[in-house]
C-alpha cells in the first residue's frame, strides 16, 4: 500500500469512528430522555447545525429498543475525539440525574 492510499485509509477509518462516536452520543441522549441537538448547541453555541449529528439521529432507535449505553462509555468516546466541551455538558446531565 503506498503512502497516499494509507493516508486515505487512516482518514476513512477516523471518519467512521467519528460517526460511531456521534451515534453513541445521540443514542445515549435518547436513552436518557435528552435532546442531543440541544446539548450539542450548548457545548458549541457558535457552530451551525451539525450535519453528522442529524445523520446519526436517523440511525438511533427508540429508548425501549436500545441497549444501555453506560455514562462512562459516552464520556470516554467524546473525550477520545476531543469533544471536551460536549463531555462537560454530558457530565452535567449525569450529575443532575444523580442529584
């Protein structure tokens, strides 16, 4: 595999992983009766609508059909991708629930 092909494969893999992270976040929100678009806009108020989030929401399932997504899992994947502001908002929602 030449360098260009390898770089393209790395980018493609990263993009797929990023989509999975967004899907995990979206499904976690649904499972916890939260609006993912609202939480995202709180974390990133200056950004326009996130198209990847919109697309991921089309892949989510109703809460009753979903497996549980542990809080630590969603926090971990958000932080892996540098979404610290969003992880902060998610943690705030976890803290509200536990209060």
